[in-house]
């Protein structure tokens, strides 16, 4: 096997790995995005990072446009173990 053949084999291997990574990213969004939305994306024109960003943006827009199916959780609950004043007070007492 000469250098050109080795180079070609390595390039082919690299391209296959990139395609696999892109497919994994597409699979992560199949629960949020429809097959048509995913099919409209030409994965060849995006890098792995850009593809992930594009799909995340599409998923966000889709989710944000739907009415909320959830209830807000009250985050104003004060847990004495996490309250800084109570922790400081505890250590001052000791």
C-alpha cells in the first residue's frame, strides 16, 4: 500500500467517523424534531459543532412556540441547610 492509498483510506475513515458523529447528533433530536425537519437539513454543509447548534436552535424554537405543558416549581423555598445566614449563625454558635 503506497502513501496515496494510505492517505485515501485515512480520509475515508475520517469522513465515516464524522458521519457517525453527525448521525448520533441527529438521533438525539429525533424526539423533539420531526423527520421532515431533520430531513430538510443537509448535514454535509455543517461541521459537527454547527450541526449541534443548528438542531438545538430548531428544537428550542419548536418547544418555545408550544404552550407550556408543565407547572412552575416554587423556587422561593428556603432550605435552612442552604441558607447562608443560618450556616453562619450555626458556626458562630459553636
